[in-house]
């Protein structure tokens, strides 16, 4: 995330206990429909929903967790 970009997305539903709250709020392009986040030895996948929530940082588009894929060795 750059200094100019403000958070506009929240990632929800990841069952992984070691997915930090600081990774859940981020900035994404308005056109982005899928977000992939490296989390340890795997990627967590999130898909945009039509939902928007109000947060102290502003309105955030909601992405929900759809699954994980592991990083190849």
C-alpha cells in the first residue's frame, strides 16, 4: 500500500488463526474482484461481494475468503 492510497477493502472469513487483523484491511483497485494474500506457506483467496461496510477508516468493500492454495517448493 502506498502512502497516497487509503484502505478501501476488508477481507473477512479467513479461518486461519495466524491471519493478522492488520492484513485484513488494505487498499485494492476498484476493478479488483479477487485478492490473493501470502500467509506463511500458502495464499489466502478472497472474492469481492456487493457488500460495503462502514468503518472508522471509511467505507470498505467486503471480500470473503474462498479458500487457500499452498506455495510450491
